[in-house]
């Protein structure tokens, strides 16, 4: 059995009841947490002097529609600690009928466009986001194309300045 990393130990100590699962693979930690703990977990990762995960690499989502995994969606956060050269992945499961999670923009202003992309592609709403609107697709686009149930042959309205075509 491999010893737990300092990151997993700190998170378990601080948020034990909100940690659903942890594992490490090739030196990178993954921690699955409850949605309610996201902002506090991110704050600890960023501000703890022994962790210093000051770099938010990416935010994405996964749709597990065609698997037995429940709940259907996960929002996935990738952080990097520059001084310690460590990565951690934080996953937050969300049910398909409750796709809302707190925004990390107040902690990481750079989360702005990542969260907008996840909203645009998957339909996840970020509570407290300063400007949650589409970023890759136009406003009239219907649906969220990275969801597994999005119809691949769906025809979208094409908007021309001054009216629809």
C-alpha cells in the first residue's frame, strides 16, 4: 500500500465527511468531493502554505450517460502547485436534474472562461459567475453539444446580422 500524499491527507483532515473517494495514479492525486465543499477545498488548495496549488490548469466536465456511473455528470478541476511540482484533480459529481455548482471566479479570475466553456458545452450553471453566457457558440444555439444525448444530426438556426436565414 502506498502512503497518501500530503494533499490527500490535508483534504481528508479538513473535509473528511465531504470526501467521497481518493486515489493517486503516477503521482497525480484525484479527489472526489461533495459540491458543497468545492469553494472551501479550492481555497485550502490555494492558500495552504504546504500545498500552494496556485495554478488552475483547467475546468471541464464529463457526461457518463451510457455507463452505470451515477450521478450522470462530473465537473473536473485540474490544479498545479508550481513550488511542489504536484498536480491534483478535483471531481464534483452532479445529477442531471441539478447541474449547478459554485463559481471559482472569485478565487481564480481565470476560471471565468473555463466555466463559460463548461456551461456552453454541458449546461452546467456556475452560481456567482459574473458573466455566465456562451463563449464558443452563438446565443441562439440550442442545447449543449458535448452531452451524450445531444442529437448529432440536430439542425441549428443560423443567424445572420439583421435576421435569421
